[in-house]
């Protein structure tokens, strides 16, 4: 059984859990704080990077990209299609949307929200900066409009089939939803898409996640949000 060193609201860690869950792998979860540079994490990786996956208790796979590729290579069942498409054009679109989420959405929205609401809290650095949160909210609205545009003509984010890009976006939106930062009713196409993902068995463990002294939003665990 692999061990995942994670922060429960870190989107990359959530993506790893979704991938493993989709492939029927139940990892041991070990909570760490990369903001506080927990000793357990730094002992393995001086950069204090999450996610960090330990295979066989010792062999470490460090960082989002390395962990994603490792899971796809080691744990994707051979009898079913994996989350990375075989078709060249579909795979290219999947990586485009994956990068959009993991780079653009993260840099313009998720990172700011998590650092202001979680990172500052863990480090005892005071209250969130309202101006940073307002900017993140405005940026999220623009991203959601684009995702809604795509999902109006596609069943999944990169095309007709579920891919890694869907889980990447779901990982980010679920973290933001926990903190009450997603206005679902404004973008019905995204809401409908997310409802399908929330109903998948791989998603259920995330819905039971809780951050100490910070309960989730009312929509977070609700399948009929």
C-alpha cells in the first residue's frame, strides 16, 4: 500500500487521491503542512513538496508531475482505459486543459485563496487579505465562464471521455468549494459536470475530509448541491 504525504486541501494531493481511487488503490494518508515545513516532509524532500508518494514504505516519488506519471504507469489497470488518452489529438487537448488548471487556475485563483485562508492560519500570520481574495474571486469567475463554454459542447473537459484534466479541475474546485468560494448556480454547465464527478466512488473519500476548526461549506459534501 502506498503512503501519501499530503495536505488535505492541496489540489495536487487531491488529484493524486482521485487518480488512485479511480484505479482502485487505497493509499495510507499522512497529513503534513508544507507551509510549516513539517519535519517528516523535509526529512525526505528539503523543498517540502506535496504530494509525496512513498511506495514500499521507502521509495519516494516527489512532486505533482512525477507522482501523476508514476500512478499512471504503475497503477492504471491494464484492462481499462487510463486517464491519459491514447488518441494523439485527445491527449494533446487533455494536456492543454490540465496545464490550464494546474498552472493558470492555480496561479490566478487557488494558490491565493489557500495561502490567504489556510497558509496564513497555519503560520499564525493573521487574517486573509481581502484584496487578494477579491482578485481571486474575479479571476475564478472568468475561468468558470471558459469551463462552462467548453462543457456546453463536451461531456467532459477535454472531450467525450473522462480524463486527468477532469480530475485536475475537480481537485481545484473541491478545495475552493470547501472554503465556500465557488458560486455554483452561476455556471450550470460546470455544476452539472461537477455533480457527475462527485458521484463517482473515487470522489467519496474527499467529501469526508475536514480541516480542524474549519468546517466545510454547506455544498461541499452535498451530492445534490
